[in-house]
């Protein structure tokens, strides 16, 4: 029973983090494209800021996978 709950907890942690990150990435990218459409002259600055934001958002599921592995393999 305990081992099954570990697997369930790890799966929930990783899947919710992936879901939240994909939602966040979609939101950031759509708002960046909207800003580029409104002010094309600032497209370079918006693109650079978007890449930084997407990189920071992608760090969350990576950390969640680390937490999932800790749940699975620590006593």
C-alpha cells in the first residue's frame, strides 16, 4: 500500500507541474505575440523577455520531477 501511494504521489506531482507549466507557457507566448502585433518595433525586446520567462517557467516541472524522484527513492 505504501509503495503504491509513493508512485501515485510522484505521478501527481510531475503531472500537475507539467500541466501548470504548459498553461503558463501558452499564456506567456500568447501575450508576447499580442504585444508584438500591437507594437512591432518592440518585437526584439519582447522576444528576449519571453525566452527568459519561458526558461524560468520550464524550471518548475524539472524541479517537480526531482521531487517525484525523491518521493520514490528516499525512505
